[in-house]
C-alpha cells in the first residue's frame, strides 16, 4: 500500500472549480452555486483513490468536470500520456480543443451508477460495448471488433454468446458488467467509477467490486472510486479523500483515515456508519451532527463545516482553513489540527 | 397477547409472466414495545408484507390469504376498509422510504401533520396546531412555529423524513412500521434518525417494525431479526443470536459478503454466487438452493419450513442442513 505513495501520478487535478449560476426569477436575486470549490488531488498509477462524501458534496460533479462532461469554471485536470518508463507528458483535459479532447478521452473513461439508465435499451450488448471502438475506429473490421467485444465480455465475466441480447435481459449486476466492459473497450489508463455498486443488492455488490479489483491488477488501471458507502470504499481504495461542501477536507491512506481520522467531519461520518454486529454497535460512541449541510449558494466565510462541527471554535467562523499535510501522506483542512 | 400476529400470510400477484408469490406463507409476531427487523434484498417481499398487513395491497390484482392477521387481538383480514382507515395512522403508523413522494407537495407541513389529529382524534384546528408544534420540536426541527407554513419542497431530505416521523407519531401509535426509513438519506442524517427512533421507543413504548436491507442498521436497533428471501422468512432469531450464530446459509453468506468498516484485512470480497431469484420462476425446492454452498439433494425437491433450531429455542430457520457452528466464517 505504501509503495503507491511514491509512484508517479497519472492524473493531476489542481484547484478545480465548478460553479452554476442561477439567473434568478422575477423576485429572486441571481445566485452562484459552488458545487466544486477548489479541489486538488493526484491519482497515482495503479491506485484507487476513494472519493467519499454525502449527497451534494460535489463528488460526482468533480468526476464530470474532469471528463469535461460539465464545464469547470477554473482549474486544471491533466493526464499523463507517457508510458511508465518515459518522461511524463501532461495533457490538460480542461484546456484541450475538440480534436485533442477526443484523443484524451480515450484514456479516461467513466462507469456510471445506474446500470438501468446508462445502457441504451434499443442496442444489443455487442453494439453497446463495441460503440466506443467504432467511434474511435479501432480494431478495423466489424468481425475484428466483434471478436474484441467477445474477449471483453469474457474478461468481465459475461457469457460471450449473449452478444446479441438486449440490456433488459440481464440482471443489475450483469448490466454493471456491461458498463464496465464498455469503459474498458478503449483500453483506458484511468477509470472514474461513480457509485458503481450503490444500485446493486449487497449479495451482488461484492461480485462487481471483486471484478474491479481484478481488472486493476491485470491492467494496471487507476481508479477514482466515488461512493457514499464508506465500508465499500475502505475495501477497494488505497487512499481516501473526504469531501464536504465542494471541498476536500481530508485526504489520507485508507488505513490512516479509518484508524486515525483527523477532521471532525470525517470522525462524525465514520462514527455514523452502522456496523453489522450488535455487540460492536452497542459499544460504539456516535458523534451526532446537528442540522443539515448548509446551502451551496450561501457565502461561507470561515470553515464550511463550522455550522455543524462539534469542536467548533470562534476562529473557525472567520478563518477559512486550507488543505495541508499534517503527517506524511495525511492532509486535513482544519484549523484545530494544523 | 402479541401486538401483531401474522400467520401463514400469502400475497400472490398474477402477472403475464406467471404467478409471483411475493409473500409466501409468512408468520410474524410482534410484542408490545419491541423492535423487530425485517431484513432482505430487493424483491424479497419485505415491503409487500408490510403493505399487506396495513391493508394497502388492492385485491385484485393481488390474491391474499392468511390464517390470521391480528392487531391488538382484532382480526384485520376481514376488517372493513373503514375500520382499517381508523387504525392506520392512529394505532398503526407508517414511515415510508421516500419522504419526497410520501408527503403531499400541495399542502403545508402544518396541515399535513394536523390531518391525523383532526381525523382520528377529532381535534380542532387550533388544538391540532399546538400539538403539531410540539411534535416538530420533538423530532428536532428548529423554529417549528415558522416551519408549519413551509411546503415539503422547502425541507431537506432529512427534515422531510423527520416531518414524516412526526406525522406517524401524532396519534401515539402502538406500532410503527418503518419501511427503509433512512435508505434515501446520508449516513450522518441516518444516525440522527435512528437515534430519534430509539428515543421514541423508550419514551412512548412504541413497538417498531423496521424494514431494511442494511444489516448494520438492523444490528444496532432491533431486538429480533427476520431474514426474508424470495417471499419467505428463512431465519428469525434474537439479534445477538443471529449475528453470533447465523444458521441459514443465506444469512451466513449475506453477513460475510457485507464489507464492514471495522475490518482489518483487505481480503477479496466474499460474494454469493449467482443472481437473486426470478420470482416468476422459483425452483421447486428451496429458493436459495441454486446459490447455496451447503445444499443437499433434498433441497432441490422439498421446500424447508421455518422450524426452531433446537427445542424451545427462539431461533428459527428454514433449512434442512445444520451448519457447523462458527460465526460468520
């Protein structure tokens, strides 16, 4: 696990910001919603970086902005196209023109949350998985592409003879495998998985997670793994970033963040996760947060978590903390810990 | 006398693909002031069971039969619709999964919460209003006097679910059925709500039937757990017992496949092979047999019934095989 820390980054995100402007109605003032508010992180080669947080914290928006499915207002998201032995060749996805973007997207793909909504019901599985290759004109002839689709189906654990079937003929877990095969079709370096298992039943979740871990080992893939389920993230991630109100509040190796969480929000979040063991549950101390997340449109002066923080001090309401490394590998954005 | 007694309840739906036995011979007993958990994956029949008990499944299309559904000793199967309306929201209350679709977007929170009080208790609008303010305060909604006039869309998900709970508790029910009450919510809000439910139970002695797919939530909350698979209860036992000594292969596999926050190792996930059963085409024998690692020949042809694991034990399982002891390994 520690080896990955020294490794070369493959994706470098700096000060990413996404803002949505609400033009306002007749009696409403226009407002700016800061969905992602200065997010920076490195993703190493062969690493899984877990991105966790509650709904509305900006984790999916971060993913979409990196892939330029949404326009970021500022910041950069660079991918290294050099091989492991070469010097890095950084390419900024956010600044690329149309042609460059097309080339870059081949190397960074997305797996969606909902395997029911993300597959076109009118296309056969073969066409769905083969489409990226057709778009990028890879593998020449139709027959060659078909062979490649069957290889991919086999790789993700689907029966290749089902190539002519339609998505509705598959179960949720199998559909998610189709989505994964489609993401693999262009042989990318980075895959962003946006809640890949949260729509699945628990007995099926682990099948899909095992598949992702196997693929990573086999293909040296790097994953950004977005999820709200911290138990799942812990199992698959090498490092974990916790987001709150559009900012990363803590970033650390997976074992550190679970053993020694520093940010008060991380602590509350971890203490709220139920553990399927009544004896452990009976002993646990919950840190209960009062209230809800503040609105993203409100201008917050100090720390964004100050309104709910159980350890809040006077200075937290006026001084905004910055994400900074406190112990090697562990960064936190909290005045009390720095 | 048990608060709720359900015996051999069957809810079938006739579909173009065949007969779906959504609930197939379920027995359930809830004592006053207790908390029971009904755990199962999607499609296992837990919500249909809940709706059938409440008399909210229309017949047709459903075909319902039961030896008994008794609430506070009163027979509910043959009860008239009018009588069920008197009970629902009054003696039996419910909280649903999605607070957005279960609140009326056209009515203010105050009006919606006052409705059960006016309908069941015949309270005047002013008196009901006072009680609603108290209720909102009790569920932890700040400035309840002001919030009365708000519409559901002005509330966050957590606040809406708290408002739903306030409404459910308005008439001080003897039984609260909470169907996945926290599934749509974030973990920190989930923790707040479960804490609140726990307080309600201690303060008012309300019995709670918690329907959930999350074993973790059930572990921390319930006295007793019933595990459902393909329309049947396959194991039921006191909570400590079922986690310490799961006796049905499905329960055991489920407990092993759930990632835990307090795991130390990063070993591969243990998964249950195969897929959840196709409800229109269940196997002849035990529904879990095709996915079971312990199946014997008998499981293919015969369907096991729910029986005590030992004489006089409160622990019941529906399985022919006696698993080796040893917790979740």
